C-alpha cells in the first residue's frame, strides 16, 4: 500500500501511525479521511456532492435576466466547482442550468 505524498512538502516517505499519516521529513501529520478542507457545504453545513438533489432556501435572482429561482425550487448538482461565489453547477427543475451559491441550498 502506498500513501499520498505529504501535502506540505510533497515527500513520498509517508508512513501511517494509527489513523494518521506522518511525514518524516517535515513532521506534518494529517488524517487521510479528512478531505473536507475544500468541501462545499449547504446551508446546514452538510457536505454536497455531484448528483445530490438540493432545494433552494431563498429566492435567487438570475444574473442578467429578470428570472427568479423561487425558494423551494429543486435542483440536481451536476458539478461542484471551486468558485468564490457560485460553487454548484446545477440543473434546476423547470429553469435549466445555472450556477448557484452552496449556502443558498439545502440537501433534499
Ligand atoms: Zn512533509
């Protein structure tokens, strides 16, 4: 079994110590199961994944149009992106595809 390189110094000489991985070169320790550092979370703090069904928790204005995504609208997450404002590339039922801010939805 090989371990991922150290996230701090990219050393390949990583070893496992109980639930943690340890880097002998920079002494960094981390939990390999804890990959939430850039996880996208909904309004309740639940992590979101591609394919999740979500519901809008507020009316969302669609940029550049007069269209409004009503609170309660259902959407399916097609893709999660590492965006500053809009992390969810969604297909919204009845409204088509658009980018949504993760904190304005909750997992359905
Ligand atoms: Zn290291």
